[in-house]
C-alpha cells in the first residue's frame, strides 16, 4: 500500500540523515525558528532546503520569491515547544509590512485518504475538515506529527506549483496513488539551514 511504502521511504531517509546531527535538547518554547524543506523528485528537482513561507494562508517552500498570484506572501518564523505535542506551532511574519490579524497556527490534515496542503489558521472555524494544529514535534532532527506517543509520522510532501521553483507543502495521508497530486514527492523538514556552497 502506498501509505506504508511512503512511510518506509521517509523512515529510510530519516535513517540516512539522523546521524548527521544530535537530538534536540530539552528546552522550553522557542521563537524565531525557521524551518527548511529538503527532498527531490526523480529528476533531482526540489525545494533544496528552502524555508517554509506563508502565501495566502497556505505553506509553500523552494523559492522565497512571492508568486505573482499571491495576495499576502511573507517569510515566517515559528514559535514552538519541541517538548510538547499539545502546543500549537504559531507563526510570525518576517516582513514588517505584513501583519497577521490574529495568531496563525500550523495545521495538517492527517485523516487517512487525505492528501492536503499544509496551512495556517487562526481559528477552528476556518480550519479544513479534520485538520489538526497540535501533535507537531521532532523525530531526531525532522519535524514530525505524533499521531500518538509511539507513532511519529514523517509524511510531508512537496507538490510543484505554477510558479517556478515554488512547491506547495502537503501532508500525505493518502490511501492510494489516486489520492496523490501528480509530480509530488516526499520531503523532510528541519531547523537546519542549507549549507551555502562557495566556489
Ligand atoms: C523572503 O526573504 C528573502 C530574503 O530577504 C526575500 O528576497 C524574499 O522576497 C522574501 N519573500 C517574501 C515572500 O517576502
Ligand atoms: C516585504 O513585502 C513587500 C510587499 O509584499 C515586498 O515588496 C518586500 O520585498 C518584502 N521585503 C522582504 C525583505 O521580504
Ligand atoms: C488583515 O486584515 C486586513 C484588513 O482586512 C487585510 O488587508 C490583510 O490582508 C489581513 N492580513 C492577512 C495576513 O490576511
Ligand atoms: C497558480 O496557482 C495558484 C495557487 O493554486 C492559483 O491561485 C492561481 O490562479 C494559478 N495561476 C494560474 C495562472 O494558473
Ligand atoms: C497524472 O498523470 C497521469 C499521466 O499523465 C494522468 O493519466 C492522470 O490523470 C494524472 N492525474 C492527475 C490527478 O492529474
């Protein structure tokens, strides 16, 4: 089944990466945290460690250039507690010209059969059906969703958009390939910024 093989793929990539950095230490709420997205499609294209950005209430990554169709687009930082899975991860705009009218929290839709874009919402009234704003945590250095204490899931995926270099960030709870968007591929999310290569 796709769900299982996708999970296996994420676990394999986790295993290959987890020795690179130590586990997060116990600590309290942190603010100003940037999150970076890693992974490539079969052609080697991907977000390349691009940060998660906010575009009209949804999560995107890859380039930080605001797409032409955006109403509100901004770089963001997260406020999160790595030791609590019951605290929402809220965001702040990095751009002083952008104001969120209320506190925006990260959400995913983890319902089996769903392949839904990750987003931000200020109230339960505006959340998509079955979306959750808690359960986020780290598994090693990767952002995970703790469905329960013994089930940490790494199911973030990237979906190409109509803007060059920009990927929509999805949560994959797909039950079959029919649930997936064409061209999508699994990614991992870390607090580690990409290494800048100089020649
Ligand atoms: C994010 O920050 C970069 C670097 O400052 C900037 O070039 C880019 O325009 C910003 N993106 C958005 C959506 O504001
Ligand atoms: C802030 O947002 C404005 C309006 O979208 C944009 O023109 C500007 O480049 C952004 N600045 C940064 C540093 O991202
Ligand atoms: C906040 O509200 C103002 C006025 O309604 C609106 O122009 C602005 O786009 C809103 N900000 C966001 C991030 O949606
Ligand atoms: C590009 O994608 C965005 C987000 O889905 C959509 O709002 C916009 O209408 C699309 N533009 C074109 C030209 O397809
Ligand atoms: C995905 O691509 C295949 C082959 O091009 C096509 O048959 C299928 O309809 C596409 N699915 C979606 C959801 O666009």
